[in-house]
C-alpha cells in the first residue's frame, strides 16, 4: 500500500507540511530511490540529511529492511 509510511510515522515530514518526494511519487519511504535527491544536494545539506536518515529511519515505525540498504547506498555518497 503506497504512502503507508506517512500513516505509521508519527514524525512524518508530511505531517509537518514538508514535502516528501516518496509521498509525491505515491511510494513508501522504503520503496523510493532517494539517491537522485541526495546526489543533487550541496555537500553540507547532504551530510545533514545522511545523519538524519541514519539516526531517525531505523527508529521509525515505518522502517522496513529495504530502507537499510538505501541508507547504506546514501552513506557511500
């Protein structure tokens, strides 16, 4: 079911009126390819986002195993 993550995550950025590319694509966070977004970020913003995902995603109720693989790919950028 698409966008299930926005319902499971009490801290979902959509609930704070922050646009989510996964939500906009009709996908769950663990289904979305985050790499293009990260590749286009300035380095400082990229490092902050990488830290956020590494710290927050595994603690989230919406976390699924595919997200760990995506985090590992993002960390390699």
